[in-house]
């Protein structure tokens, strides 16, 4: 089934990336499209979507490798500090690598969280037994098994339907036949 073009989504972790806003502005200004305003907007958004897709792949595709490398270097500097042979430069490097590791891990967490939400929205809870158990429990709790009408209990489905129809018919029956009329009022209409 063709549902049309995929929606344009901006991931939260993109905005945390330094220079992202400037990059988007620069790319937007570099896109040259001629035509009507709506067409230009559509084509620029389509072009920006493709540019951001490539940028995302370059920036976040190797995230696990970057995390592993930053963690490895931070761990190496930790071991070096335990031996007591850290100079001021190493202490500064240790802080920087710890900060970089934390930043990369936050990006990965944000990315995974947002992707899991997108997957949940796409696939839904349709396959979980917990979801079905909750729905079935609510269905059983909300089910009307019998109704008392005029001191008489009805549990037959046909009698239940008739009792409900009668109740709502009485409830929504028009009490008076006087209604406002707009006869003689000329409304403006659209014409060709």
C-alpha cells in the first residue's frame, strides 16, 4: 500500500548537536528553487529532508563506535590516574573525554527513545498480551448483562436492545412541535 511520502521528522538529538541550527540555515539558503511560493516551499523542504538524511547518517551512524572509543580513552586515563601519573594535560583530557562520553550516551538515549516512540506509534500495542488482557477486562466490566425495566429484569439480547431503544426514544423525544423557522431569509451563496 502506498501511503504517500514519508513524514519529515526532526529528531531531538539533532538540536543538541553544536552548529545544527546554522547548518540548517545555510543549507536552506543554498537550495535554489524557482516557481510559486507553495512549490518553492515544498521543494526546499524535500531537498532539506534529503540533506538532513545524509547529515544524520554521517553524524549518528557511527555513534556506537564513538561511544566505545570515548569510553576506552576515558577508562585509559582513569587507570593512569590510579597509578598516580597524571599531568595537568591528562587531567583536562580525562574531563573532556568523560564529558564527550556522557554527551554521546545522552544522544544515543534520546535517539533510541524517539525511535522507540516512532516504532510504537507505527506498530502499536497490537501484539502484547498485556494490552489484550486490559482490553478484555475492561470489556467484561463494561458489559451490560441485564436491565431492570418496570420491576422486571431482562437479560435476553433482543429484550436488552428493545429496553435501550425505548429508553433513548423517550429521552430524546421532541417535547414540543414548535420550531424556529428561517423561511424568507436569503443567505448569501457562492456562485461560479
